[in-house]
C-alpha cells in the first residue's frame, strides 16, 4: 500500500470515528434536559442508576452475582468511568454482589451504607475489602443527610435513624438505607428491603414520604408495603425488582392486590425487563 492509499485509509477511519463520537454526543445532548432512572433487569435483586441533568450518577445497589457490570456498560459510554455516589442499602448478596466488579472497574466519588460491619458473608466482606484497597470514601449514612446536585435535584436519606456500626442486628433487611430523590416536582422513593416495621417507624417520624415513583420494598414481599405506608407515599407507580420464577414467589399476590385496590400502576422487571423512567421535573414517562 503506497503513502497516498495509507493517507486515504487514515482519513476515512478518522471520518468514521468523528461521526461515531458526534452521534454519541448528540444522542446525549438530546436528553440532557431530562433526569433518567434506570431499574436494571438483574434477576432477583436491586440495582438502580439515577442520571441527573448535570451529569451526576447515583447507583443504588448492584444486584446478585455479576449481572450488573454488562448492563451498566451499555448505559455509560466507554469513556465514562466515574460514578459520583454509590449506595449499598444493606449487606445481603442480592444487593451487594454486583457492586464488587463495579468498584473494581469504575472510579467512585463516595459510598454510603448503613454502617453494618459485623456481617461476614463473603460478598459483603469482599465489598468492604475493595473499598479499603482502593481507598474509597465510605460513610455510614443516616436520616437527615442531603446530597444536592448542580441541576437543583437532590437525594435525601430518610433511614436509618442511627448508624449500625458495631451493632448486632436481628434482621439485616431492616438496616436498609431508604432515600428519596427529587427533581422539581417529581420524586422517587427507594426503600431497599425494609419491612413494614421500618415503614411504621418512618410514618411515626413525620418525614415527607410522598413520591410519584416508589421502588417497592423487598421485591414485593408480603412483609413490606403496608397499606398505611402506601397511602402516605401515594405513588403513581410502583416498580418491583424481582426475578423471573424466583423461589420466593415475589411479588406476593397480596401486595399486588393491595396496589391494584389503591390504584397504583405496577412495573415489574420480571415482566418488562429493564425499566427506564425519564422526567423533566414536572411529568414522568417510560423511555
């Protein structure tokens, strides 16, 4: 191949690369006035990514096994390797396991968790070890903390009321970090695997629980989503992160009937696959 042919080949390659980069840029620019909430289809577990208009990324839980890494790679461009905030709601495998590979491959600004350290399941121990090795900023969070983003959106922590550091707990589900993300008039309530007992504590606390979108507690278990709690939240839609044919029979029929009676729309990962909700702060819709 002579020099002229080589130059022509290089020119064509650069043109194709420029086209691809511009395509990526304009596809992102067309949605940069929208907040996006992605409920990943990772089987029986939770994994949620919030992308703000200002470009911040918040990841809540990582699901079981190592399913999340491939899916999040489809949502974040190949050069986007930074996640501002990661929240582990609690230490169970179906929430923590998928985060281990995320922490290895991405740079993370800060990690929040309920503070529980005396829990010895392998995936959770590995998670703590990776955080220590990479010197990631780890904080035991509690109610009252607020994380504000440049576009005016914010994430507030509603639970736990105290750090569980050094505590022995009867039910790890009830250590779940519960957070509420809001942009203008649209809010999303994220409840981890908290049971009805925690829901009652939240109701007694008098905090604002209202949200247009509710990530239903504990994959639709009958031990979460009390009627009093659902009435207080008053969501337009409930998202259920449960896996196809899971051995727990989640979501429970009793909960589905309760949601129907209250007029709450249901979106399920086991039926719809990945669920993506977009909002301009005044309305929301499925992408």
